[in-house]
C-alpha cells in the first residue's frame, strides 16, 4: 500500500493523509506516550525537528495508549507535549499501533523489519520508523534514542 494515501487525523482534529502531512520530506514516525519512562525522548525528537526541518525532514508523533501510558484526551496530550517538551512537530490523534484494530499506517509500517530482521508488532512506546519519500523505511526499536548515530546517519544520507 502507498503510505501517502493513508488517512490521518491530527491532534487538533484536522483530517488529512500521510502524504499531505509529510509532503516530500523524510519523516520519523514515532508512537509516543506521555507517561512512559522513555518520554524524555521527546526532547531529542524536537531537537531533530529543529535541526533538520529546513532540509526536508519532519517528526510525526503518533500518541498511543496501547501500553497504558498515554494521557486521556488529545487536548491533554497537546498541552503536555508543548509545555513540557516544547514540541512543534505534527502529531496525530491517539491511535492503536498493534492488533486487529491497528491504524492503517501502523499496519503498513510494522511490516518493515528492524536491523536484526524482525518485523511485526511494535514492542513499546517510542518505536521509530524513518520513512523516505521514495517509500524506503528503516525501523528502530524504542531503546534506540532519536539522536543515535544510526538514525542521524540515515537522516543525513536520505537528505543529501
């Protein structure tokens, strides 16, 4: 399936598609959760957004409560992300990332294997999918921090 046609709703309720949200940018799609121990990764995600946005890059945050660590409403999520971490990158409404009711975006993304050759369900919050406009996808597990060398190197390579 072409990711660009997948429908999304932003955190503010705007209906769009992945293609319209991302355009021709390299995108780092991350399932986020406000109450997760990995939430400090928001700071690194925002730093990537600020560092590379002018070069054709964006982070896309996808809040999910599948691991029972996300706030109850989109308004609370938006407030937490902006006041705690200064998040400026686009975010979707809360979605499911695993199971038969997983959002179509994640149904597609999770078919991608990580560097160890493992595809399938998202393991935890802050799993990352780097998506190139030409359709290439690279998957990074939750404990790989957003500014890890392998992510930075791929972003740099894909933006050049």
